[in-house]
């Protein structure tokens, strides 16, 4: 059974984590929380200035509240406070903190 993963922050680190986990056995990326629009997140995933064009770039699309990669729909949230994300409803096992906001023990435990 795959570990259900959500990514909070889809900047450089969040996208690198996504690229590593998306095709990897044992992981399922189910949600991303970032204040940027799904359209822009899809574009940034496709074309990275450091990593180059994503191998699955031709399969990346977006709509109003999600991106789809290789047929897999991934819900996009835009909560400034990640505590408001419905991680439990999605069955998320692990949230990767990639925003750089939750850098102290107190913030990470909130």
C-alpha cells in the first residue's frame, strides 16, 4: 500500500520532491498546498530552470483546482495556513513541509 503524501509549498524543493516521488514505488502524491494558481504550478513543474524539462511534461495539465500528471489528478489547495488543509479527509500519511514557513518546532507542531 502506497504512502499518501501531500506537499506544502511547491517551490524548488516541493517540485524536486514531487519529481522524485511521483513515479517511485510506494508513494502517491495526493495534494499540494501552494498560494500559486494550478496553471502556474503546472507550468513550473513542466519547465524548471535548473532541472530542465520534466520527463512527463507532455502529460501535465491543470484546471481550476488541480493539476493532472500522467493521468493522475492531484488536488491543489491555496491555504496560507497549512493547518487548514483537509489532510485527514484525503487520508494523507505524510505532509512534506517545503514552504520554508514551518521552520521552528513550535510552528511545525501547530
